[in-house]
């Protein structure tokens, strides 16, 4: 979370994620990251995917007079010498933990071509099942080319805390 930041932390935020917050971080990232256009584009896209997941799927929601979610969670962007990482975290229903674990483990095990095929297959089944965050995580895996790191920590019988980190290489 934000209390564990280091000198490598570019930005950290904890609170509700609505369109205004996501837009602010997207613009801030584009203006202040010193990277080439390809890397900046990947960072931007991954940031959108991961923060949308918090906004839509966090159990804790701050409802305003809007029709879409304002999920509460955190985002942190860190810069290392060879990469950037984007970490998000939010409370989930414990019953969703095994599904997220299965999906993320599957994404990490697949090659780029197999990920593209999984994305096509998952999209084609959209009318059969709720694919939700799965497409976004597949897209994140494709954009980064790195394994997604995740933790699911039980809070109690009903809730867990899901954290995911995507690393984007500078080269």
C-alpha cells in the first residue's frame, strides 16, 4: 500500500477509483514518466486495465450520483533501473480468490501467441459467462510480456485482499 513507499515510488494513491481519478493518473503518468513512447503507451494501458479492475470489482465501493463503480483500493507505480511496476490492490469476495488465482496462473503460463488465442476465445464466450477482469488481465499479460505477480490474503471468511503487480521492462 501507500505507507510502504520507497524512493523508487513514482506515485501512490489509496481511495476511491472513479473516472476522474483514473484520468488524473493517466495524464500525470504521460506528463512525468521519462520513457519512450512505446513504454509510456504500455504503462498507460496497463494502468487503465488495473485501475478499472479496482473501480469495477472492489467490494468496497463509494457510490456517488453515477451509474458506474467507484471501487476503493490502491495503486502504486514504482520505477527501477530496468523496469516500471504498477501495483493495485482491493478487497474482494473470498469466493473470487480461487478464480483470480486460476486466471492469473494460466496467463503466466502461456506464450504470447497462446495469450492472444485465449483473449479471442474469452471474447467469443462473453455472452456465455461473465468474463469481467479476465480480459483485462490477459491484455495486461500481453502488454507487459512478464508474469503477473499477485497475492490473495484472507481478511476473514467472507473477504480477501487481492494485490496484483505488472512489470513493464524499459527496453
